C-alpha cells in the first residue's frame, strides 16, 4: 500500500517511529479520512488517476497490508482506499519512505 504526499507532511509522518496518517477533508465530496492507493510510482497518469496535485507525488510511504482500510466507492475503489480516522502503521508493517524517485 502507498501513501503519496508533499514535503511538509512527509517530514511530520516520518519523524515518528509509528507512522500516523491524519484524517482530513479532501477536495470534492469525499468523506473525511486518510487516503491510500495500491498504484505504484511510475503508473501512467498517476496524479490524474488519484485526483491529487503532482506536488503530492514527491514523497511516499510504502507499507504492507491495508488492515481496516475501505475501498473508495465507485470505480476508483479498485485502487484507492481510505480510513475514516487517523491511520497508524507500526514499524513491523513499514516497508519504505522517502522521495518517490528514490524508491528502490
């Protein structure tokens, strides 16, 4: 599972041993939540498919499992998942974080 973000959010989330993704209100009529995707870096038209600004693709978090995540309603539910509350990822599930271009 992936979470793409910008510099400020990356620094905040990565500064803690347990990653906490804060639930917030996204643009549009989607519910308050923390949002994730199964789409990997390099996916064609990634920002467009996720409906996020390109600046939010600069950093990413990669983790195993999607315990408690719900698929987004509609067609994007195949690859967009969300949690209605803050979502925590303990160290055992963390795979990698950093600049998207540096993902091994």
